[in-house]
C-alpha cells in the first residue's frame, strides 16, 4: 500500500489523500469541497483501476473553472502512481 497526498489547485477542496495498491485505488479522501459529492466520488472509485478513473474524470470542469475535483483527482492519481513507482526503484 502506498499513501499519497495531493494539494489541489483551483478547486474548493484543498487536498486529496489517496491510498494505492499498484494501479488499484484502495481509498480516496478529500479535505474541503462539497462533502456529499466528494464522499460519493470517494466511495465510487474505491477498488477501481486508476487508468479507468483517470480516463473518465480528466478534463472535467466545474462551472467556469478550468478544473474540478474529479479532474484534480485524475491528476493526483497520475502523480501518486508515479511516486509509488519511484519509491520502489
């Protein structure tokens, strides 16, 4: 298991904590943002493959903002997986 914390940019949420097991998402939790929606997203993606989640969430916008919490999650997943691989090398 590998835990990664990502500081979001351009969203109401401030931080995303991700626990990965290879490419499988063990858990996701958001600090700040819309509690119900983000709890739902967290539950939805648990157990999923990161590539599937990244493909679905990347590029999602929130109103006029160029990003969203799901988009930030896709970025965080990419970074977390890269960091997990770097720590194993």
